[in-house]
C-alpha cells in the first residue's frame, strides 16, 4: 500500500484530491494537512511514498523553504509541487532542490494522476505549461531587449507586459503568443513579482516612466 500526503491550505482541494487518488489507486493511504508544520506535528514518524505539496498565490514567498524542509525530513520520498501560479524564476530551483514532479493547478485532475503515476515509477514529470515557462525564462532570454526595458524581465515577459498596459486581456495575449491562458496568467504573476507591482495601473506607470 502506498502512503501519500496532500499538503494544501484549501480543505476542499484536499478532499477532492483524496477522492480522485483513492478512486484511481485502490491500495493507497491518504494523509492530509493544511501546511508543512501541521503535517509534521500530526504525523511525526510517518513513512511516506509521495508528498503532493500545493501552493497558492499567497504561499509562494516561502515555497522553496517548504520544499527544502520536506526534502530534509523525507529524503527518499517523492515530491510533487502542485502550484496555483507557477513562477518561472522558481521552477529550476525547485527541481534542483529535489522536486520530482511539477504541474499547475490549472491542469486537469487526470494530469495530476498521470504525474503521480510517473513520479511513483521513479521518473520526473513537468507539465507542458511549466516547460513553456522554462523555455521563455532560460532560452528566449538570450534575445536582445530594448534599451529602456526592465533587466529582471525576459524578452517574452517584456512583450506580455507591454500588451497588458495596452489593456489587452490575458485571453487575447494567449492567442497572440500561441500559449495557454494559464501560462500567460502565470507569466503575468511573474512580471508583477519581479517589478514589485500588484496591478496593471502601477505596471503602466512604471513602464511609462521608464
């Protein structure tokens, strides 16, 4: 029997994942908790086959430390990050820290099941949307940026930022760049974090001043 921990602050999501995983894997034990500290307190000596670590937009600031904490306590346990808003700048650090699977919560539950199956086989899994973010962050960044652009942004992020301040909806931006809506939303979040703004008005003001 496999033992899987689901750590996520949203109880409805934990309950839903519990149902889907038990429906797919007949021999499985699910342990749920709202955060890493609470899980360690409730199950201090529990042996685990897999941890699904869910992140929301509000928990991402400490997310890498949570990964390192779990890796230290459960060095041989497979770890999947299930992220609400993937941040391109954190994806590679997650993988280097020992994350075995990484996917966006905007993927279907079937994709999560696929990720669980592959990771439990000892392989790595990264969803398509996250792979696109990695490509934009680490390959396309070698292209030249305009002289008045922002150094923290990749060329793709800069183009998306320009579209955002022009009032173009994320759904339209996704069509223009041939990306899924979830990918553009994740890149928008990354842009806001890098430039330390929290809305389009502030983004427009910053880019206009530049």
